[in-house]
C-alpha cells in the first residue's frame, strides 16, 4: 500500500500541505531557471506561454436512408452510454392559423401519451426499468426526441422510441393532463417581462408570417386543441423528409445502422406527407388568411411600450430581421455580434452599459438564424428612471458598429473566443452529435465545424466590419419596452414612432373570460 506523503515534521500532508510542498520545490533566485527536465520557469506569470491548443473536431459517418432521413454516427467508447437525437420537420412554423401550439403539444404528447399498444404508465415503467430517458422538445423549425441509455439497453430503448414515432398512443386522459399543464406553463411564462417582449417583437417584425406567432401557442389556443388535432398533425408532418438522426457513444456500427435502417428507413415512408415548406419571409401572401407581408429593404424604426405597474425595471428588447443558417456572411456577422454584445461583459454593450454606466447587470446581443430569415436582437433590463439613457447608449453602440469598423484587437479577441469554443465541440459526444445534427438539418454539411473553424481563422476587420455595416440598421430598430419609464411614453421619443400596446398577459386573461362565457 502506498504511504501518504508527509512534511518535514512527519505530519500527513493534506491538499494544502501538498500545495506547500510543491511550492517549496520551486523556490530559488529570481529569474527564469530550469525546473528538473521541464521548460524554464519565467520570472513573471505574464511570460507564461501555454502550448498550442490541439483541436480534434468530431467527424461523423453520414448515411442517407431509403425514406430520406439522414443518419449521423459518432462512435466514442469512453463510457458504455448511447445518445440519440431525432429531428423532424414538424415545428411551429407549420401550425395552422388559429391552432398555435399544435406542433409543440404534439411533440409533448408523442412522448407522454403512450406508444404502440402500451399506455403511458407502461411505457414509463419500461423506460425506468432500463434507466432510459426519452425527452421531447420542439421549436419553430423542428420537433425532436432524444434517447439516453446504457449501451446494452440501446436496442430496447430504440424500440420504444420507434413506437412513439410511428404509433403514438395519445391516451386521452394523459393528453388532457399534458394540455392542462401546458396551458398553465404558458400563463406563468407571460408573467415574465422578457417572454412578453420577445412575443411582441416577433409579432412586430414578422407580421402574419408563422414565425411571428408564439412557438408554443397562447393559453387560449392550446386549451382548444384535441387529441384528433395532434394525431392529424403527426400523420402529416412526422415523416422522414428532411429528418436527421444523430447517434453518439458506445455502439456497434453495423448492428446500430441496421437497427436505424429498420426504424427510420423504408418503413417510415409515407406518400401522403408533403415536404414541409417554410413560407419565405419576403414573399408571404395569401394562403394564411392574411394580407401579404413584405418587409422593406431597410426596416422602419418603431417603439412598442407595455405598461406593467409594479415593475421596478424596464425590460428593453430591440432588433430587426436577420439572416439564415446558409447565409455566406453568417460567420463574419457572428464575430461582429461577439464584439457588440455576444461577449457579454467584455463586449461593447457590456463595457458601456454595464461597466461604465452601471445601468444594467446583464446586457447582451445575439443572432437567431432559422430556415428562413431569423432575427438580430439585443436585450437589457434597467431601472425605469434610466430607461431612456440605457436605450440611447445601446442604440448608439449598434450605430457605432455600423459606422466604424471594429478594431483589430476586438476582432482578434472575438475570433479567439469562437475558435476556443471548438475545443469542446467533441466533448461530451452527446452535445457534439446534437450540434452536428442541427447543422445537417439546416442544410449544412457534416464537416461544417471544420469548415467554420478554418473560415473563422481567416476573417479579419474588413469582413467583420462589412457584415455589420450591411446587415444592421440602427435607424430601423424595432424596440419593445415592458415596464414604462418613470417619465412615461415621452421618454421613448426619438427612437421611432411610439405605440402603447396591450399586455399579452391581459390578452390571455380576456380570452379565458370570453371562453368561460
């Protein structure tokens, strides 16, 4: 048995003692000197030079199955675990008018309401017995199921997931429970000023386009949905066209590919399922029961204000339409956003609004690319007495990004931050396969991570400045303020026409009252 280390007095050395012993071995005359067989120890920590960062990006094996689904396999035998993520083109963008939340509730019901010939309790018990976890989620462009289990239980876990995909049970009592829970969650979410600001912002910039509706619907809409509605949506949209299946972990390649082919291959074809198409933002018209919505080349500024008495802060959300995953200048724009607000505390917004002025604890900007045009956003919360000042500075920083190219130091820091993020791109593998599946789902190649890393390394001040100047419009921002400034609406003048709008929380209450009557 190995004896514990002891200090000069013979006492057992704990963690602190071991640290002191290590430091004692480093004492000597000032200046760099050799330490054993290692590199010289510099005289000052600033002179430390870490070794070059070696990044090994994951390279999945890609296979397209007979029905059209794409399979990505990423083997990793470190742990006896398997992670699967399925993405299908069944997001809220396909919700019919008046049935907001249908896609989200369908995904939830597929997981929670039983599958095949088994009710929800039997499915839950079978998964629990194997320590398998299946989670459903959805967004505007997609719906998904994820499976986590031990490698030895993966075939059985996949069998249960297959039943959910092909034959959801949709037990009525459980469905009613899940619908009720969803309605309550939506009501509670409307109490959050940030959620309300996001809903109003999307409604303003997208108009009647499906992207302008809440992804999970409204409480009143979801309360009207039926099991039949979800079954019909599932039959129509939960198909293989455009679907992506990513599997990562400890598995046998041949057996796993055969199992996936059996579950997601030719047997999953359904001729009656049309290829889902997201209406182009620029060309939406007719068909959705609304007049055409054609956003101008340069957006028009506007301010929407919601009064919520009792709030001590104003929540400010501002931005305009953005880009798509496939845009050629997406990476340059992401670096520009890192300089503006993506770097949070070290970004321009963070330094000016938070550090210099002390107007907000947190401020950030970000991009939300989608299948069709996404959005560019910036958000902060500040004291109601400081709303106008905080908004002036935030808009001013967007304008400065457009009028003045970022400095070489800012671009270098943003590029380094993004490049360092690739160091964790392959660990853990479950997160890696989810990211890769998302890239392929949006039409990008499986080696997109390697391409992005190479492209980022070559982007400079000119490309980043050009992307910001061409894509961002500081004089065309849609600004949403939840919690009026102390001075009232007059404090918001100068940023565009000001409109006081109704609170979605009150709208939800009125809708419930009408339904009750």
